[in-house]
C-alpha cells in the first residue's frame, strides 16, 4: 500500500474520531474548543522544522523560517490564550 | 532499535494525547486539563521531530521558535477578552500560512525533480488551502477589528468572478501537479514546460490569496461565527494536506482532528441561524437593510430611564439576561455582573440566556461573561432558557437584536425559521440598546413595540453603571 493511501486511511479515520469525540460540546466551551483546536492546527510547526532543518537553498530556508515563526505563534499563543480563558470558566 | 521507529511510537503517543485532550476540551470540568494535555502532545511531537531529523542550522531554528513563542505568548497574555474573535482569526491565519509556507518550501526543494503526481497534488492542495486560510483569516480579522467594513462587500458578477478564479486556480494547480511527474504536459493541456513551474506556482499562491479575500469580504459581521469556525476547519485541513506532502502521519492526524472540530462548530452555527453554509457564504445577508430600516421610529415605544428600569428589576422574582454583540462592543460585562450581584443579594433569581450565534464567534458571550466572573451554570442555552420564559418576570436584553426578533416566526421574513429566544413570553422585557436601529439582518424588530416591552436607550456600559447605582438605592 502506498504512503498516500495509508495517509488517506489515517485522515478519514482521524476525522471520524474527531467527530465522535467532539460531537456533544456544550455552547459554553465553543470558544475554548475552537481556540484549542486552533493551537493544534499549529502542528504545521513539525513540517516547518523538518524543512528548515534540512534546508540547502536560501528560499527553502526563508519559507521554512516563515513557517516556524507563524506556527509557533499559533501554537504558543493558542494554548496560552485557551488556558487563560478556561481559567475563567468556573462554577460558583 | 532504529531511532525513527522510536520517533513513530512517540508520534503515536502524541496522537493519543491529542485525541484524548480534545475530548476533555468538550466538557467544562475537564477542559483545562484537556488543553494542557494537547499542549504536552504538541511539545512531545516537536521534541521528537527535532531529535529525529537532521537539523543543519540549530541557531536559525531556535531563533525562529523563540521569536514565534515570544510573539504568541505576549499576544495571548495581553489581549482583551473582548478582542478574542480577532485573535482567534489571526492565529487561524498563521496556522494556514505556516502550512502553505511548508508546502511552498517543499515545492522549491523538489522543483524539476519529478517527485511524482501524488506529491504534486498534495503540494498544490496544501498551498491552496493554506493560502486561502491565511488571507481569508486576515480579512476576517480586519472585519472584526473594524479595519475592514463589517458590512457585506458585494459587487456585480461577484459570484461569477469567484467561480472563474476558483477554476483558474484549479487549472494552474492541475498543471503544477502534472509537472510533478517530471514530463511536459501534452500541448492540449497547457503551454507549459517543467521549467515554467516557478511562475505557475506563484500564480497559484496569488490566486489562492485573492480567493481567500473574495470568499470572506461578502460575509457580514453577524455571520462571523460561521466564518471563524469554517476558517478554523480549513487551518486543520491545510495542516493535514501538508502531512500528505511530507508523508508525516502526525500532521495528518492532528490536522484532521482540527478539521473535524471546525466543521462541527460550523454546522452548529448554521443550524442556529437556520441557514445553509452556502447561504452564509454567498447570501451576502443584510444588504437591503437601509430601505427597510426607514420604517423604524414611526411606531410608539415606551422608554424608561435607569431609575424606572432598576425598580422593575429590583422588584422582580426572576430575571433572565439576554446578552448580544452590543455587550461586547460596550465592554459592559463587568457592570452587568454588578447589577446581577445586587439583584441576587435582594433575592432575585438571575439567569442568562445565550443564543449560539450571539456575538462574533462561537461561544463569544460565554467567554465574555466568564471574564466578568459569572458562574457557567447560570448560562442557559437556547432550549433551556426558552422553557423558562413563561415563568420569568423580567427579561433584560443587552445589545442583542436579531436573536430575539419574533419575525423569525413569520414565514415571510428574511430570518424566518431562525431559532430565537422567545423573550416576549416573559411578563416584562427591558431592551437596553443605543437606538431603534435594526440589527444585522436589517429588519425592524416588533419586540420593541410590544406592550410589555420597555426601551432603555443609551450606551450599554454607561446605562449599566447607572443601573448599578439605582438598583443599590431601590
């Protein structure tokens, strides 16, 4: 089985798993879920690290650096702001 | 054992942490630890990636990571809670941008080497989705921040232009993907040689960026919850597509989880407005506002001042507060909380009725009220609060309009069928609003003219602090 096909399997199954896991999220958590998921989409940082690390031409390096910076902002900012929000959600 | 096998197993652990973390995020009691768990998963994935790959230039990598972390950290700490929709939009854009940048770097690296059709297609897809997410999110940010007009921007032949541009982008993408096979395309397909890839790739990026702008500008402010969650979904899909480019399962798994989360929220938002995604994307809702708005002001309304409003509230047995975007604009959430505290001290039962699309992103009102220290078990969703209005003495509406418009029950109305908060079933309704101007949907609100409705005009924050004083004295 080719790598692409395995990737497709993983993609479809992970999407279904995601749907199952999040299907009953209460409105209170819509924003934190969104911003938390948003931080996870910064997983592109892994790709950026790989291409920057192996960069042998200036352009690859420039694009890789741009990728790392944007993805890190996304990851660090996303997780931190989600935590800040969730800290406020309390039952009294 | 081979180090890359250890890396793969670590990725698997990280994937499990992501799934279970996101599951915890969907329940209030565990949400915070879910977020921590997801961030641990991210850290693990990053460390493993750094150890498993040959990093030639540690200095550059470390400097980029530190720069991004500082910017992200400062933004996350300093941002006002009322600016949360903008921040989420910007972060979304960066996620998409990062995916597009990685795909572009892979394109540059592999250009002319004939990496195969599969790699070609995936590079094109992740560049396309990433770039659309990037520019679309920046426009959404501009709209939310007030830099770009919040009204739908429309022009003649817009849909046709969008469709043509989309087809053009797909055509360029197909050419690039074909060129990925390392052979020149047949002449009927394109006047292209593999050495022209560069120009075509730039055309793909430019086309995708413009497409992102054009897709978001016709969408108005109140439809932003849909757009923000859709862009959230795109940023995940872009990351997943990048995973296909690099053959990295970690990216595919995390990306598709985000894609699914964004899609679920998008569907919830559309359902809460009784509109399809297509209608939100292409409907340019609310454009005919001014013409219909001319009617307003001719019918008599009953307006009250802070003292009268305070009396009504203070002597009620139960009060339901319905917040809307106006509360966020006026930043009146803290004053509102004070009023509610005073009322509760007097023995009044206070709850909040939150419409799913109130505000500019999913859950906007909940975040705002949580910031003001309102316990989340007092925030009732649509169905729960609707079941209580019959037995509620006073409803206090703060800066909401369309979500309480009884016109939704009128089959001829533009908002027909939208699930609303049936506030008119309560004994008295107090509407705190700057003027009688219509809401985003651009239609008059009969609620304002009903017999049991009292209009309390003014800036929400100012009037709310008046109310604090008056309730204290009542």
